[in-house]
């Protein structure tokens, strides 16, 4: 009788532990971490087609973050692009150079593709010519793919609303030869772009 009672108690403990683990996993997946697969080549050389990544939800969004959001045109697909313009920014490209608030800004994340491309890597455009705006409005972001000639991004589908951004992704877990964090960047006050350590 004691043995049966002991076995029942152990079984209940195991079932409870498994249920708690499943609930924690589901909560983490829904509210904190979620797997994501890159589709296409628009983020090369940083990300490649079929890269398996971890997406962080509820993270503050910063310039140059790589973010995931649903296709604004309603296809049901999710896109992955880089934040280029934040609320309040004036943006234009001239002679293959990004200008943020009338200051030229480097884009090291475009290499080596940019230097290997003949002609312009990013065609000239301005926020005004593209969207009829002088600045990125509050709660919106201007996003672009790193592989500019092959990226559908804010130049075509417009700005992304902050609430539509599903998360930030910066870690590849498969394929194993690419396992690890991708390079992250920040813009300094003097207009240079640094790789974050």
C-alpha cells in the first residue's frame, strides 16, 4: 500500500513538473523568444536564405536593429529588415551614400556586397520623393534590406508602424556553421557607425 501511494505521489510530481516546464516554454515562446526563418536574400551578407534565428519580443527598438514584421501588403509572410530611420529622422540617398538628418552616414553592414557591385548599390531617393514626407513620423520606422538591389522595403511598401514589429533578431542557431550572434551596430554623435561588442 505504501509503495502504491509512493508511486502515485511520484507520478503526480512528474506530471506537475512536466506541465510547469511546458507552460514556461509556451510563455517564453509567446512573450520572449520565438524561432524565425529567413526567406530570401534581401539581408545578405548578414543573413542568408533559410537561416534559422531566434527573435526577441518586447525589446526596445534601436537604429540598425534587424527586425521582423508582417508583410505590409498582406501576403501573410513575415519580413526581416534593418531599421534605418527612426521617428523624427530625415532620410535621403545621394551618390550611394545615406544621409540621416543631412549628415552622411557609413553603412558597414553592406560590405562586401556594396564594394563588389558595379554602379550604384542603393539608388538615389528621398523620404519626400518616396513617401511624400519630410520626416519619419512618431511610432513609425523606415526599414531597408542590406542587399539593396534585391530588397523590397520601405522604399516600396512605406513605413512600418512600431506596433507591427514582432521582434528583434540577432542570433542564428542553424545552420551550425553560422551559429552565433550577427554583428550589431550603433550610430555615434559624430556620424560614424560602430560595431557593438
